[in-house]
């Protein structure tokens, strides 16, 4: 784990330190107004995204020209969904909106009890989505009429997935749920050690559900029984999202800033480090893996070796999942712009600016965690002993991690999970 004090001549030697999760994950509920884009979808040559400026946009993918925009009464941070000639997206105003995908005309909206921060899924004429009010909703996709709702223990920031007539989603109550897609009856739940936040669709492949948790594990769980098959430990700052699967391998970007390539059995093949959180879905196209990072870059990495091919710098953090169409790469940024990039020339083809250049704000990147320093090592204690060394430039006093002593710390987070 890297830190940075910012003093080139400072070397701190520590006997022991660790990162502990001390607060609930609330970052997704804390975004402020601005022109920032956190997620987008593409369908039929049209790019759709909601924005923190309260607008929903539709752009022509070839030219970047705005086709229409629709104003809601709240910030939008989810990807939304284009399906059946409609665009669906939830807003911080508590509504799920259904718009005509071609014109932007409102078809219906459905009110929940809190903010909506994740996208829906559509299956067999129904739309499924979660809300901060702790409910998972099933509505008719054409009229927005409620069919059933299912209550969890905390808010939901998860895109559901349907597999073999079962509905899978995660909750901030630490659970992966499996429900009957028709009735909402619970078949089973699997409990992790912390909040489970997945703002892109869960991957369900060959009878196995793959998802991340803020206990810093990527899980593989049997879709029929809810039993754990394997887990992969990432860094110490929690993880979320869903891996991409390509050529018998998983590609998984994490909140520790690392892109991992894993085997089907959850063993690491390679890893690539960025300077910030990776939350979006990974695009695997040709010989490259494309992904964005909170450090403000979109990366292209060789999918076989994990070696960087190139990167593109935007003016702010990037969380959106890259998309490919006709040989071009598309993604939105926190810097209030949407980009189209040529991966051959590695140059920008066009960019689209949202209604304001004021960027949104939210809580610190790893504000849920603290670095706990157990004991500083004196010169006398160093004699005859081997110690861990944190070199100059690796610990940042201005970082968003808090340092605390083990003697004044009390944690309510239990690392021992109760699995069902």
C-alpha cells in the first residue's frame, strides 16, 4: 500500500500499521450539483446519460451533436438503461423516469421514498431497480405501475441482473439477494462483511454470480444455492462493481486503484495500478483493456500482459465505463465533458460540454477508512531487528485517510461474516 507525506527527506519506519473501515459507505448519496458525468450508455448510435446538473442528455455518437435533453429535479449518477425504445434512469429526486429514447418525451415517472443512484434492468416487460429507501421495485415497463416491492436492511445501489428467472442484486446491508423475478419472494441471501455496492449489472455466468463488497473481496457465489465458491482479496479500501469476462479471464477494476486480470478460479494473472478509484465496467476490445480512473485518465492496457499501451487525460476524475463503436472509444468525465477518442491516433475526435463547467463534489475518496498506526519505531528499537520501511514520498499528510492510534480506536466493523 502506497502513501505520500510529500516530504522528500522524510523516512518513517513503522512496526505495524493497517487500514480499517470505520464508517458506512455514503459517498454515492453525497454528490452535489454540477456538470459532472459519472455514467452513460450507448444504444443504436445514440449516447444517453444523466448528469449532476439535473439533465438527461442524448447525443449522436458520430458527431457529438445534442439530440435532446430532459430536466429532472435532481442529480443523476447512475448509468441508466436504453431498452425497447425507452430510456430509463433514476434521479436523486426519488423518481424513476421513462423517456421516449428518440424524442426525450416523458412517458411516465414513479416516485420512491429516497434517492435513486443506480440503473434498472428490464426483463419480460418489467423494470427492476433499487432505491435509497431500502426497497427493490418491480414495475411494468410500459406504464410504470408497481407490481411488487422487496424490503432490505439498507439502501440499494445495485443494478439487478436476471438469470434463470431469478433476480440478483446487492444491498448496503452487506447482502447479495436472490429473488423470484415474478413474485419478489426471496430464495436466499449471502452476507458479506460490509456494504455491497454495484452500479453496473451483476455478472452471472454459467450459474455463478460475481460481485464485489466493501469488505475488499470479489466473490463468486453459486446462483442456485447461494454458497460461496471462491473469493479474491483486493486492496484494503473496499471494492465494488462487477468484473468483465473475456477469453476465459476476468478483468476487474477496484477501489484500490488497481486493474486485476484473474483466472476463472479467482487467481491473479497480472495487475496494473492507477492513481485513483476504478469503479466503471471494463471494456475489452481487440488486444486492449479500456477503463477509467478517478485519477483523471482513461487507460488502454494490453489484455495479455497488463502493460500500459497508452492513456488519455481529461480534466477531472473519470468513473464512466468506456464504450466502443465503429473503432472509437466513448466515455464521460467528472470534468463536465463527454469524449470521443480514436484509439489508433489516440486523439480526441470530439467532446461535448454539459450545461455547467462547475464540477460536482462528494466525500473523500476513501473517507470510510482510517490508517491505524500501532507503534512508531525508535532508533533504539531498530537495533538488531528487521522493520518495515515506508520510504520518502509515500505517505501523504494531506490525504483523505485518517491516522489513529490502536489504543483509542473502537471498530463496529466485524471482519467475520455470517454467510447464509
